[in-house]
C-alpha cells in the first residue's frame, strides 16, 4: 500500500511555506526603487557598480566552470571555452569598469539592432507574402529601429539605462505594495 499525503490549501506545505517572507519582498522593493532612482540621478556610476558586480560574477563563474571539469568531463570543450571566456571577461571588466559600463550596454544595443533588422526582414517578407499589412508595417518599424541602434548604439545604451531605471522603480513600487498587502 502506498502512503499518500494530501495537501490542503490551508496547510503550511501548500505553498505558503515556499513564499517569500513579507520583509524580504519589502526589502527587494526598496532596493529596486533605490537602484532605479540612482540610475536616473547617477547613471554612469550606478551602471559602473552593476557592471563591476557582473565582472565579479563572470570571473567567479569562469573559475567554477573550470573547476567543474575535474569532476564532470561531459562537454569539456564548451566548459573550457566558457570558463576561459568568463575569466577573461571578468578580469577585463574589473580592470576597466568605467569603459565596461559604456561598452557592455553599447554592444547590447548593437545586438538588439541586428536582431531588429533580422526580425524586421522576416515580418516584411511575411507581410508581402499574404500575412497582412500589419506584419509588413511591424517589419518596417523593426528595420528602422534596428538601423537607428546600429547607426548610433550609444543612444540605445542610454535608452537601456533609462529603461532599466524606470522598470526598477515600477517593479520596486509593485513589490512594496505586494509586501504591504501580504498576510502576516
């Protein structure tokens, strides 16, 4: 006979035990609001701080991936590549945090611009092959957006920082409201 355990909605095992405590949600909300405001007021120093944290993460992750090669040899080529690239990227970011704070969002803007061109071309082809003018218009807008980002990726980098600031503030406010409304 198999022992079955039933969980009711009222039992602590049903998910309430897995939920974040109220204070933790409130703390995350306050931190998000703080980072959002700092992004608006001091965009480059705040971005430099976050990029530095990213540099430490890449460095630590690269070391951990290389160490994992001693215990698990599956996919060793990829692990070796990821480990070396992570260590190199971490060292470069930590050595040049200010340049990295400008370079990383700029590269990301270029990548988004190229994706915009590709997606725009796909939508444009779909629009002209009978899917409707909506797809064609979306394709043209995506191509224009992609060209703008590729032509001046610094605009995209600045917009990305401002977008992150706005999202952090809105998300932080939502987390604070959620924490206030949480039972407990």
